[in-house]
C-alpha cells in the first residue's frame, strides 16, 4: 500500500522541529517529500550535525528524500525551481521575508505554478508585532497562555518537552492545513498560502478549556482543576518501588471501582467532589498506593474500568502487550519508530523504515517524477 497521499509531491526547505515533523506526517501517508538541505561542504555544517541526531536516528526524516542545494547561488535556485515546477506543495519555515529575499516567496512561486500550495510554518505567524522574533516551543506555549496552566498550584510552569508547540500546534496543524489546501486546489485549480503558526495551533488546542473558563468551570489557579493535577482521582502517585501509577477515575462509577480495589475501608474518606477536602483525599490515596509496587497495582486494576495505568517508560511501552499487538512502536536499528497515525483501513500509511542517510541529486528526483507521473488525479499545473 502506498498510502492515501500517494502521488502528492512536496518540497520542504530543511528546518528544525515542526517542519520535519510535518514532513514525516505527509510522507507516512504516502506523499513523496523532498527535503532541500544545505550542501554538506558549507561552513557550519559540522555544527549542525553535532546539534542534531545522526541521520539513521532522524526518525522525522523517514520516507523523505533529501537533495542538497546552495540556495545562495543562482544554480541552486534554478535546480530548486525545476522541482517546484513539478510539485504540489512547497513548505518553508523561515522568518517572514527570508524566502522572498531568496526569490522563493509565495508570489513568485504561485506565479510559476498557480495550483501550488505554499505552506509557511513559523512560531508567531506572518503578521503581528512578534512575527520576526526568534523563539522556541517554550516561548510559543507561553505566549498562548497554555504554559501558565502546566504546573501544580504554587509551583513553576513545566514545559512538556516540545510536544505542544513544535509538534501538536506546529507540525500537525501545518500538515492538516496542507491537506485542506490540496483538496481545495484539486477542485479549483488554484493554490494558496497556508500560514501555519505554532501559536495558532496551540491556541486551538485550548478550545474546550476556554469554554470551561467562560462557564466558571475551570480556574486559572493552576493545579486546582479536575484535569491539571488538582483532583486527587486524576493524577500520578508514587508506589512502593519508586515507580508511578496514573489514576484517571473521574466518573463516579469509575472512582467507586478504583476505591474498592484499594483494599481499604473508605467510610471516613472525604466525598469525591468536595474540592475543599481534595488535599486530604490525596494524602489518603497516596498512603495506600505507597504500600504496593507499581506492577502489583497494575495487576489489581487490569481489566477494570477504574482507569488506572502504570506509568511506563518508552522501552516498557514498546513491549506492553496492547501496544505490541498494535505495533505502536517498531525497533529499527535501535530507534523506536512510532507507527503512522491515524490508521486507514483501505489505504494505510507506510510501514516505518529507517531514514535515508544520504542525499540524492535533484535530477534523479525529477527523473522519477517524469517516469512515474501521479496516478488517479488531474495535473493542475
């Protein structure tokens, strides 16, 4: 199976964080993604390599072809434009104005290829007072208000690695926007610009929370709500062996089953939704869960609706029977590759494979495209 995006040709100017992640999502679903990187002999290349993963471990580059072009030379630009002339999507992650300075802005490329989808993936977007300012995931998550909620009451905000800004709010929304624009272009014959800003994507993720805030059902006092660690029946607990258990017993029937299997008499415990007594209830639950190991508790709750799960590390997650049965992770040359998602029944995504470790000449990519024209779609050039 070649995936639902088989035949889609995507040019991506190499970048960090969200750009390669969006590339992987498209490639996983069958798109032919060509990553344009700086030539290996350019000064500073050694620093780039030392700051990034070795090629075989660059999982976000799986299923992606790489070509090396010097975009500061007329020859490199000409070779890139030859690829653009045969592509459906162009992706860049520069600050606003940089692509235009190279002669690769959306106005220039859409003039050459009117049906092109031109995706711009940045932190702050193409407009606004911060649009040209540097930043990283932590800055974008802070800018949206989300980082202020990622903490326990009285503690410092804790960034969730770079999963929210770079990957959820950035790369995932960029890939979604690209597919939306491609679908529209195939009916209209006209391309457009996708302004994929990480702050926009992260803000969208807060939609449900914003509704709860408006209804006075979510407090801005972080760590005091049902889903942010405030509720003693929705959080993590240390067990006797120092490992952790995740408890998500929100609903009354789930909570009742959770408490019953603790093996104690809860007659004198506070009522579940008595917020004033949550600190005391948390202490009582913690005292019980500290008496057994994580895996002992996991066995006690296995097969129940108490919503209790062992907190697994990545290696444990890879071999858990449920995850292994779904092939959630595949070990390829010592790296755990997550399976493409979501899963489609008739045109599934590609099976994970090791990323390519070398670059291809641009002329080879063009020859492939000439020899194997896209199937089952109209040429919109």
